[in-house]
């Protein structure tokens, strides 16, 4: 698909200006930028659902394009979920129906050249649409996205908005398009479904253009990044983390060049001003001409991003939260049984598990919002809880933003406005009505209320919902610097890996505790999935031999040597990752689907190995005091 000089405006505001890029089979392009930069608009233009003001989108004849744009179905809700998802396979169903019709004609004796030719075309159409196994593929997609088989026959009207959004994603995936357009595909997915989606996208081998705030997902999937900034687009032919490093380095280089150029211009201006009519007038005239040819290097100032921190907190007792013999139930179903946990002062604990496993129920039980089915819970000494719920804080729509903060926190109006400025509500924006705020703005206001209230125990349920990537990183930084204790529920694997010192995972009704973040969970899964070692042959009993003298090879590796070994391992993986990313950026590779698929698989495996190696290095460095 080729995109050439796309322009799109809404009234006086231009959201896309001279946007050009190309995406081919096997390429997966992440579109990034702040909220409001036109990412969703671009996807809808690529899908043909929105017309650009100028420019064009072209693709080879017969190219099939599918768009998942977050919006759940709102019409014909009496359809079953199965029938709705099957609409993504309309081509396969039509080809099957045509084949059945032609087979009936042939069975009746109509075997002329026209019928046989039509039959061959119908077979080719079915093969192009996924072949005879498209129903198997549809089942893999629905189950992979967490849609149970026994719900497929239910009408759309009985499903929640999140469930319908997953059904819309399934419909886009089952069509096996040539170009797949995804707008926030991991919304409403638990971690297991998000991981399945990552693998499915890589295996499909089609061209993908996606928008997501899920940084782990972007890192796992994207082979290139299209950055939108104030209407302009810049293509970065590399993975997401490499893009962030290169962008930061480019911004630093530009800032240094701007500073150097400004200093040189100032120096020349002083010389010209001083010697314009003096003994060095000729030199001054020469420098004035040079000044006229020089151009200032402009550093574009982006919009201010979310930037905040939590205030100092009073120390709680050593034990902050504890539970013993805890059973949790909802709707007559036991969610967790026999759970024991202790959270101590300073812990940052991530609570993870699939949708419906009981994470929010556990939070409510620990905070006394609902009683457990069995067992006891306790809150420690001098613990002051600040709770951020999944649905945000209840706020009155008829209040202004600043009055909402003043009504719920002990702040002066000046203090409230200063705090709101850090949460991107400067000046007149603080006087807007709560009723007029978007979902992301309400989320930021809820975070401002959390900071204003204080507390030495933060309990956060899906805090990154509706936050863009910059907002998620700001929250990540604030939680890492927070002096109290944190218990949070999240599907954001990047947040879990960066913030959590421990995880509590609900697995098959049990509560499993592990040290570390998301990389440690992946490591545990890999160890559990590994086949057991082969049994060792039994040795005949012998008399105990005297211990052999210890050699250098027998000694335990020193902490410092272990750090150096891991540094070598990390450097090797980074080189291999860079080599694969260079191959992925090679246009010659784009026409080779199998090669691109293999490179993408290798890219994902190297990223995972690098995450493990970095986690090992950090622990070894800490142990060695590096």
C-alpha cells in the first residue's frame, strides 16, 4: 500500500500534512504520536472510510483491507456473535456457496466447459480467502481473544462494550486481509489474549498499520514506526525501543546544533555591531554577509507532556496488608481459594491474571469493600489508603475541574491550579466543566485527585486506561519515585516490568507470588513449559573418595565476573537485534514473505531474550554493588 502526500483538515485545523509512506507484506508499521495527532484519522483514510482533502492511497488490484477501529457494533444486535464474526469471512462463505451450487449442477449432469471454468474460479476464490479451514481459523481467533465457544450463539445485545470490541477485532482478523489496520487492538484484552494476538499478527504475514498505547505490544510487533507530530509524518525503519532511542538522540543533536548556531550568530552580531564603522569595517561587512546567509536551527517545541510526582508520605507499619486462608467468590463461583499474602512497607506489587479471574474482587476484599467468602484480611498500623478504581473517581459533571479538586482535597485555589497544570489543565482548561472532559482527561483528573489526597498505600486498578504512551511513562516514573507502598492491577506489561518489585498472579484459582516484574513471570512460564530432564542412570555404590582439591574452574563465579559475563551477553543480543532490524529495514526483504516472517519471529525472540538478560544483569549488578 502506497500513501502519497495525504492532507486532511477539520475546519481551520490541519491534522495531516503531506503524509507519505509505503507498507508492504510482512511489514508492521506502528503509528505513534500524542492524542489528537490524527492517528485514527489516518487509519480510516487507509481503510477508505474517510476521504483525504488531497493526496492518494493506492494498492494493487484485489488487495483486501480490514480495519478494527475500536467501535463496537451498534446495529442489528439481534445477530449472534458467531454470525457477526463470520461477516469477516464473507468472501470464503460466498465462495463455498458458489462451489456448492456448481457441484449440484455437475451432479445433475451439467459438466460443460463454462461450469468447470466457474468451478475452478470458485476454488481459487476460496483458497485466496483462507481455504476450507477458515472455520478452524475463526475458532482459533475467538478463543485466542478470550471469547468462549459457548457464547458464540448469544445475540450481540447481551454482550458488554468491551466484549463487543473484542468481537469486532475477531471479525477483522478472521478475514486474513492483505492489509490489516488496527486501532488500539489490546484494549479490553487481558495479557494472555494480547500475547496470542502478538503471535497471530506475526504469523499472518500481511501488511499491518497499527495504533496502540501498549508499549510492550508495540515492542513485540512493530518492525517500523511512523511518527505523527503536528501534522507531519516521519518514518523510522526500526523497532519501537530503537525508535525511542534514536528519536531522543536526534533531538539532543538538534538541540546542540541549535545552541551552537545561536552562539555563532550572537558572536557575529556583536562583531558587526562593534566594528560597523570602525577600523575593522571591512571585516564587519564580510561577517554581516555571512550572517545573512546563516539560518537559525529551530527546535520545535512539542506540547507539554504529563509530568508529576507524589508528595512525601508518613511511614506506615512494616506490614501494610495481609490475608490468610482467603476464599473469594462472585455470582456463586469461587474465584480464589486458600490465598495467603503479606505486603510490606515499600513493596510495589502488581496483581495480574486473566479477565474475570478475580483481581478487582481481591482488591475490594483487601480494602474491606466486600467481605471474603472465607478467611481474614488485615490492614497494617498507620496505613493511609488512596484508592484509584478501574472506572475512575466519581466526579460531579456540573463542577469545574478546579472545583472538583478543591472539593476533595485540602488545597488552596493557587495550589490546586498549580497541580492541575502538571496534569495538563493549565489556565482556562481548569475552568472547564467535568461533563465536557474526554475519557483521557477524566483519567488525568482522577490521577490529580489521587496525588492531592496523599496516602502511604496506593491501590490502583488499571491506572493506564485512556493514557497515551507519554502519560503511561509519566505514571511509571512517579510510581518508581513514590516513597510508600503500591498495589496495582494492570494489563500493561511495560508498567508491570518497570514498577513491580513483586507480582501476585491469579492462576487457576490460586494466588502465586513471585519476585520481580513481567520478565520473571515469562521466565517462570518458560521453565514450567520446559520438558523434564531425562533421568540420570543410577551409579553403583562406591566408597567415598577424598574430596578433590578446588580448582579455579570449580569455584563459584564471583559477582563481578557474573556482571561482566551478562554485559557481554547483553551486548551480543543487542548486536544481533540490530542486525535483524537492519534486515527488516531492507526493501529487498519486503517482497519475500517467508523471509519477513522468519525475521519477525527472530526479532521477537531476540527481544524476549534481551529482556531476560537485562533483568539478570540488573540483579547481578545490584548483588555486586555496581
